[in-house]
């Protein structure tokens, strides 16, 4: 079943795109419903809207396995809706942050900047999940069951990573960031295995293999964006950046 965090499909269909995030979460807040109005956000509104973006990106990843395994039309529509909502949230925070940051102290300014960086990464994840969905929808033949299993494994690991980093930001738990950095290697491992399989001499001419590789690459890149989120969480809590540290060192 496709996962949705908010109202029914009919309610979403009748709601303007700028209200989509509000409908999904069931929250009657200004932050989502007025995403396009420049300078219309307090610190709390911007931060809470950024947290909603984590849930929406997680929903997109949650629906990918159903789409891969069952070619579910509802899963495709759910991913498409998530991608649109993440676009709206990124614009809202991008527009509201310049005014809000002039009214807060250094600590809260750091929090606002982190919210902006997070929503940028989450919007990219939404785009990547949509690229996977479009590629699945455009196929006219079935993928090999083994390929589907590996892509599903990548998508499920990504969803777990997004859930962990969301919990980390919600509870300011640096251990969540460390776990996410460790889990990224699982996505890399499966992606590498798929590339090894489809780029060897026997499979190089297989047209379906090209689609599999593009989907695997999109999921791997989404994992990289999620590690960026984990690094931002670490920096917010610890006050120092892991951006230029080796991943192995950061995970420890």
C-alpha cells in the first residue's frame, strides 16, 4: 500500500500545490500553506517545516519498493506528490530564511542555515526518487527478479537512513548520524554489485541493464544526500563539521 502521511487522495487533488505539505501532515500551519509568500516564516515555522520535509522524503523512499515489485500506480502517484511537496518546502524556506535570520542570535541562525541545507538535500532526494519512478513507469518489459530485489534493498536501506536522520534531528541525537554514515556503505555495496553485473561482457548489451544501472545510481546518490544530512546533524550538535573528514572516521 502506498504510504501517505496526510489527507485522502481526493482532498489532495482538490488542494492547491502550495497547500500540499499542509494536507499531507494534517497540520493547520502557515508554514506549508503559504509556501510561496516571501519572508513569511518564524524560526519555529521554518524548523518545523524542515522536519516535515524529512517525513515526505521518507514517504517517497517507502513507496519505491511497491513500485518496483508491483508497478503500483498509487505508489507512483505518491512519489510524484512527495516530489512536488519537497519543491514547495524548499522554496518556502529559501524565501523565508533571509528575513528570519536577521532576527535571531548566532545559535538560532546556525539552526536556520541547517534547515536550509537539509531541505536542499531532501528536495534532491525527492527528485531522485521521481527519476526512479519515471524509469519504472516507462519500461515495457519486466526487470529480472534479482535486479528488483537489489533495488528494493537499496530503497529500504535509504528509507531506514532517512528515518534515522529524522529521529536524530527531532531528538538531537548524534548517534543517529553515526548510524546513517555506517549504513551508507550498504547502499554503495549493492550499487557496486549491480554495476559489476551489468557492465561485464555478457550483460553489456542488455538494454534493461541500462535502466537498472540508472535506478541504482539514483538510489546511491540519494544515499549520499542522506549522509550529507547526517553530517549536518553532527555539525549542529557537536559544533564542528565532518564534511571533509573521511566517512570511515566520521562513522566512528
